[in-house]
C-alpha cells in the first residue's frame, strides 16, 4: 500500500507526540523483538521505534528489516528514531475488544 504525501504528512503530525514503543539495542533484531514489534504495530498501526545500533547504515538496515518483516511502511526517519505505519487488518482480534 503506497501512501500519498498528504497522508504521510498527516501521519508525521500524529507521530510527533508519540513515545518510542520498540527500542532496538546493540543486539539487533531478535526473534522476541520482532514478535513484540508485530504485536505493537498490529495494535497501534503507527509506532515510533528507537534504534541504538551502530552507524547510519546499520540503522537503515534494521529499519528495512523491520519494514520487510511486518510489511510496514517507513513514514519518517530522524536520527535514531523511525516512524512506521501499517494499516490494521479488518478482522484483527483487537477490533472485537
């Protein structure tokens, strides 16, 4: 799903006030972290991720891996923070709550 610039701008505005939900440390992307990321993005749709790993290239690779693993879209990356979005699935368990 490709977002328009107007939609991305709106999501950046919403994401500005968010605190990081997922924090990627020096050990990188573990199975447990990927599972937690999947649960978080399924519930919130728009999440902020803090990456405290290596250099610029390593952070970009980690963000790319997160996006690829969860089919999320990168909305914005500033320094060691990334704002990711994935539209909630229609028949998710969270909609019945």
